[in-house]
C-alpha cells in the first residue's frame, strides 16, 4: 500500500480517527496506523468497489473539512451505497492528529469548521 504509506507520513503516529458515518460494525474510534488500516480492511470486506470522490474542502492551518461522496456495493446485502460524508481533519504542528468522519450535514463546509 505505497499510497497509504505516503499518506501516513502526514499524520501523528497516535492519530485518532472517529468514524460516525453510521455503518454497522465500523463506527467507533480508531487510534494509530494499525487500527485505522484495520478499519479500511473491514470496509473493503463489507463493500465491493468501495471508493470515494472528493467534492470540496475548506480549511486553515488548524482544521480542514473535506466533503466526499462514498460509493460502493454491499457484498452481502447487494445494496448500492452512495452517500456524502464530511471528514474533519485537525492539525497539530503540521501533522494530522485527529480525523472525525460523519454524514454530510448539508450547508457550507465553513459551518462545519465554525462548529468544531
């Protein structure tokens, strides 16, 4: 996973990923590289063709809100998933220290940052 290895150079070793997207068995807080990678393995086990598309972002030196569209096909359920989610990245000394992921509340991403 060379792309993930490169991405993890941008995060604190004890980064926290709080997943609140409403996916059964996947919601919760994951700490550090191994737990976060384990979450992505679970996602790939649950969904076929899982992918996300970047729709927009807004931020500053301390926080960045990213709007994405998640798509996939449930392996067991056969249901298609197409949902908009927001990931709120918190930065400390230039590294990601916390990620919060939740369903898109609608509205402007600046509102997500102002409410954080």
